């Protein structure tokens, strides 16, 4: 029998787009064919785009609100910036969606096609542990985040976290679509990160902290599998493996580029991260968890007061508190979680 030749990573340097029919969007249920495309692309590339998965009226309504908010948030001292770079400022800030139930559209907060794909990998009822967004402010040129994965601690080398991203406008390199290193998730570990160091109980995140993938590894991969910036239509859902290398770039266009982000982990993973939501949203969240098709559970903290999405604190914790799971991780330093003073155990 002849040997099977596997294609090298550089054969897969374009984003896979599963184009949903209007029936799939309206019913929020994928065909078997599109499910096969999406799950395969997630495993192979670490990313897939589900096109035509969201009602455009919902996308446009949120974009109109958040575009105005972006101008205000850019001036607030409470706003978190993601300028993890060693060059010019990127103009990349965290900006979450509105938290009024009337604006928490289920085809964004609990998108059926995306949840079905994630559940095919993770098992039933994935947990949402993080809701935020990422806005590339207009008018910046030449800025580039360090190539990174959204992880600062020792992690598994199989799928344990997916983020669903919703661009609120059509995106391309002209308005700062995210730089993607397709396939980089398949052979990466925490050892590839700049902050992977021998355990140090006194280690703190300081101004000199280096975030991202080690430069020599980035350049080695660039030689055979360089990054891309895709073109993605609004109304799409982008599902990305948290281990995938990527980088935000500055936005030279006149308008902010807004992208929402929802992080999902498996039911058994026991992530301590919680989403702050108003008590008035409890009914919505409970309905999403109990629905027959594509249920999703929010690890939510319900507040009895109105929550202003413009000033919700930025917290980032996708780590696991499952001791059995953690006992199976590679023998590497533990790392840390942003917002925690102590190293994770």
C-alpha cells in the first residue's frame, strides 16, 4: 500500500466559509453538509466562518449604538485597551455589547448554528464564560499587536475553548480584519508563549511584561505558513479556537471596526469566569439553556440593577478549575490569569 502524503500547513491559507441558506439562518439549524464543513475546518485550521448566520437588522442596530458608544468609551479612564505591541499604538479597545434584554438578540448571544458546531466538539450545553468585544478605532496606521493566543497559562493541546466573533460591518484588510495564523493551534502549547517561565510565586504582571508568542517561533512559521487577513461579511459568525495565533492591526478607515466576542468552554471544564448580566435578562438566559435544539448555558452573575455596558470591568479568565483536567496538562509552568494577583493552582 503506498504511503499517504499529508498536505503541509501552507496548503490551507484561506479561511473556510460555510455559506448558510436563508432557511438555515431563519431556523437557526445547520444542514449536515455545513456541519461537516465547519467541524472539519475548526479542527484543521482552528477557525471557520458561518456566513449568513445572523439577521442583518440585528447587526446594524448594534453597530449604530456601539459606533456612537466607541467615541465616548475612547475617552473614559475605565476603558481597557488591547495594545499589546512593541511598536506604534494599535487603537484596539475592549467594547462589549449592550446589556438590555431587548438588544440581547438570540442569534448573536445564543446563535444556533455556532452552538451546534461547538457542541459537536465539546459535547452538550457548552458554557459561556466571557462576553465582550473588540473595537479597532479609526485613524490608526502601522500598529500591530504581538502575535498571540488569548491564553496566559498552561493549557491543553486539544480543543477546550472557542470564541464566537460577530463583526458588525463587512471587514477586510481595509478596516482591520484580524490577522490569523491558520493551523497554528495544532502544534502549540504554553511553552510557545513569552511568559512561560519557571514557577515564581512572586511573579506579577508589570509594565515590562512581554505578551505573545516567542518571536523566533513566529518567524519560523512565517516562512512556510504566513498569516492572512480575511474578508468577512457582516451577519457572519467566526468561530476560533482559543489556541490559534492571531494579532489585531490598526484601522486606517474612517469608521471604527466593531467585533463582539463570546467565549465558550465545555460543560466539564469548570471555568470560574462569569458574565455580569442584569436580573432582567435571567429569563432569556434560562430559555437559551433549556431549549431543545442547541442549548447553551451562561455562567452568569445577575445584578439587581441596570448595568452600563460601557463601564463593565474587563476580566479575562478562561482557565479550568477542574483538578482532574489540570492534572493532565503538559508539565510546564502554571502561568497566570489577568486580574488575579496570585498564580493559578
